[in-house]
C-alpha cells in the first residue's frame, strides 16, 4: 500500500519542512509514502469561497481513482485515538488498498463532493490548526500509527 499526503495550499514553510520530511522518511520504513502540495487555483484571489472550493475539488477529484481510499482531514470529522488510526491503516492495508490518500483541504475546507467521496473524515482536534502545522501533525500521527502496528517503542499509551 502507498500512503499519499495531499494538501491544498502553499509549499511547506521552512520552519515546518524539516519536521514533515523527518516523519515522512520514518513512515517510508513501513509504507511507500509521498507528499503532494496542490497549489490553489491561479485565480483564487478573485473567487468566492464556494467557487474556490469547487475549483479545488475539480483538481482533487480529477486525481483520485475509484480504487483510491480517501481520508479527509476536517475539523467536523471524527476524533480518533492514535490506536484507532493504526487500526484504520491496518484495515485499509488488509483490504489490499493500493493508495491511501490523506487530504488536507484548502483554506475554506472542501467542497461537499469531496466530503461525500471520502471514505473517512478525521478531525485532528476540536482546535483549528494552521495548514502547515496540520501537515506536521498528520505525518507524525501516521508514523506513530505505524509504530503501534509493529509494537515498537515510539508510542507510550
């Protein structure tokens, strides 16, 4: 299984890039992994919120295949523990999922078509995080989940 981290927005800021790369490299010990930063539409500044989300959805939905499994990160999603995340990843692996996509939407969230397409909607917290920080938390939590699956020492419940 390949894990794909997708985020709509600007490239990683320098202060976040090192941490994201570190945890991504750690995840690569368990699964093939790749980041894709999806730039906002070129005319984003002149689009209204709904139009922007629709334009972003066109790009994301155009890249997903029917076989891809999508985990949407959204503040209205379900809060889960690190152990539950590890079970979700294991379940997708057991189902012979080829690509497990974790998506961080744009500044205004995602169009309802993406929400409907998602196989699972996950909230990192009831708090709202900047996108850059959400990327770091995502990479770290997926790494933590991988260590839980292998019963390694990183996670201390």
